[in-house]
C-alpha cells in the first residue's frame, strides 16, 4: 500500500531542493533559501522517521513536528514571493503542494490524537 504522505513529502522535498539551487545560483541568496531548504526537506525526513516510531506517541510527535515544518515552509515561500525572490507562478505552484501536505498532516495528527484518547 502506498504511503501518500511519504510520497508527496518526498516529491515536495525534491522541488524545494530545485528552488534552493535556483535561488543560490541565480539570485545569490543563501539565507532565505537555506531556511526554505531546511524546513521544506525536514517534512519528508520526519515522515520517514515516523514510519518506525517506537510508539503511537512517538509517531504523533514526529508528525506534529512535520506539521510545524510544513507551516514554516509556507511562511518562507510567502516571504520569498513578497520579496521577489520567486515569481507568483512559482509561489502558487509550491504553496499548493505545501497546503496539501498541511492538510494531510493535520488529518494524520488529529486522527492519531483521537486514537490515543481511546
């Protein structure tokens, strides 16, 4: 069975690496792009870690942190757009994927919290 959040977060990380390359090579930005790289790739790394969580609580913790990283990534994308480092078209494409990850992670966190209450 396919792990949708793992697949989508990995694909998103690949896109983030591509944006990082463009920003550092063409725009010569190393500060904002590094922040985006860290948070945007951390999402998938945390999802991967959660696959072998030691407990439901550990799983929930990893997914909560992934959710925070996705939220932070959305912030960096907005900032990069509003400071003209990325175009509105690039932003719209990336933020669409980011928001999809946010929705998935919110659902996973909520479902896991509910399961832990039982």
